[in-house]
């Protein structure tokens, strides 16, 4: 008898499958420094984890009282990040083993654009694992922390939210998964286990740890 308590595993991308957040933060802080506004790298990384680029600019503008010309900043940021991603992107250790151990469907749901997600999956050797099962926060009415992208994924697989497991690393993403009515596990890297737990996640430290949890079948 099948006693598994979930039927779909939904992965965030940045910070869960690949270690792309530090690359984005490096480019972001470099570009602000070039304009005469140095930002603390560690603080910016924590504050912006899981946040899309336009929201990052809004947060920074509130903090320092200045924002760059978006028509120049956005394409230059994307160009630099693409170059750096192609050179230095790393996969989160243990991800391949975790995915290979799962016996239920999987997909990706991220606040990133489809092009960004596709590139990161390709560079990390995960394209074949996920195929076309990619959901972008730019293609739903509201990005995370709203639940739209997670609900779109569940709907595509005809799976009730209560039968979905989400793997996240940001408070923003955890909030979205909780609002969607899904069980969520929080990868405690840039955010503390305590902050992820307060947002509604069950924190874990490594993919081998999560592999053991999901391998038990019972996650409730």
C-alpha cells in the first residue's frame, strides 16, 4: 500500500538548485558602488534573497534615497549576470542525488524569468530532470510572496496543494508556499533556521538531510 503523503515536489531555483544568489548580489553591489553608492554585500544578500530585480531596486531606493536609471541598469545587470553565471555558477551539493531519489513528479517554480531559469538548469545539468516543467513568477499575476506561481504548478499537475511539497530557501518563498497551502521545507543557507521556521517552513541544512526526510514518505 502506498502511504506516501505527497504527490509533487516543487523546487525553487536560486539557492535551492543552484548557488546563483551570491553571483547576482556581487553584480548588484558592484554596479551601485560604481555609481558612488557602496552597499554591504552580506546585508544586501540577506535582504534581497528571493526578491526579483525590480523589487530589489525599490528596496535599495528606500534605503539610500537613490535609484539608478532602470533603462540602463537593468540590461547591463542582466548582461553582467549572464556572463558571470556562465563562468561561475555552482550547483547546490546533493541536488542530483536528491532528485534521482524521488519517485513523484518534480518541477521548478521561481521568481526568476523563464530565460534565467532555463540557463541555470542547463549549466547545472538539470535540464533533462525538469524538462518543460518550469514555472516563472514573471508569468503569473503576482510573484512570490504571493502563492500564484506555486498554485500554477500544482494546477498543471492536477495535484491538490495539500499533496505538494515545496523546497525553498527564502522567507519570501516560504511565505508564498504557506499561502498556497503547501508543506514547505526551508534550506537554511542565507536565512537562519529560526527565520524560516517563523515563516512556516521546516528548516534543513543540506540536500542529503532533505533526501532522508522525503525518502520516508511521511512528511506531515
